[in-house]
């Protein structure tokens, strides 16, 4: 196995909390240049995994590497992370977040961000409290996708927006990520993201229950990924 083929690898990754196990001995090899769905119901461990990779949580056991490097200060510059909740103050302006990203991330393209905001009809002088929830989510995505990162971690990027906004978000993801990088999209809305995915990981109660190439899974089963997801999870407890 050649480490450089993979953007993200985990070995025996485990995360426990008092009285609960969030992740159990995860073994992942996520290759470069792919969009990968991290798919499972709420409470399956998706957000925990993403926060561990982003360096926001510490594993109980096991290892995580990004581009062959252990997660730590040296991997933060390689990762562009979209949390599942807004992280900016509602009183601030969009332009202030552009300034922050430009100062903090060397791989951030302000020109790209401003172009996407213009396409959305969102003024950089707008305050976040003046924007709809959907537009707030779009601004966050614009900031994240305007970086040239090696690994994009998108936690429920379409969970709180309307179908039209979902289409825009998915098109933005497709058109703006670095082809040498990897995108991980965490969601339980399988039918909405299936069209953009190259590979998938089904997560249940902190364990991987199935993974593989999306097109190959469709050919082998004669089912869409959404149908396969429903079939797999209806046989599992507490789904």
C-alpha cells in the first residue's frame, strides 16, 4: 500500500465518551481526487469522525493521517472544514469573514470567493443577520470551497436548505474542489448527494457497515445508492 495514494487514512480509530462509544475500530482509506459520501443516520458517528480528522477532538485509540501526516498542527493547513452549524457572529459582515480567511489561509482565493458571492447576489457588505439561513449556509460553503485544500470536510452541507439551494451547493462543490484533493460529504440525505459521489461509506453506531464505489454498487445490486442505503439500514438495530 502506498500512503501517497490516499488523502485520509485511519487505523483502529476509536472514540469513546462516558457510557458511550462513538466510533469503533474504523479502518478507512480515502483516495485523492474523489468525492466521498460519509452516510448514516443521525447519531451514527459522522460528525465525531469529521471533528477527529479536523483535529477538534482527540481519539481514544487508533491513528489518523492526512496526506501521510498524523493529525496535528501540520495537517490543519491541508484541511478545509465546513461545520454543521454556523460559526460566525450574526453582527459581522461577509467581508470580515473574507478578510479573516485571506489572512489566515495561504491557499484562500478571495477572487474566487467574491465571484461566487456575486453569482449568488450576496453583497460582501451584508451582515449575516440580514441573510436567510440558506444564504448563510452558502456563504460558509463559498469560504470553504475557495481554498485549495487537500481535504474538504463538509458536515451536513445541505441539511438545512431548500432543494434549489441544495442544487447550487452541490454544483459549487463539483466545480470548485481541487482535483488532487478529496471531499468528504457527511449527510443522511442520500438521494440529494448521490449524483455527485464517487465512493461511499455507510456508518452505523460508529462502525462501517458497507463501503465502495458508487457506480460499482449500482451495477452489482441494480439499486440506487439511496435504495441500497435503505435496504442495508432496515436490517440494522435502532435505525
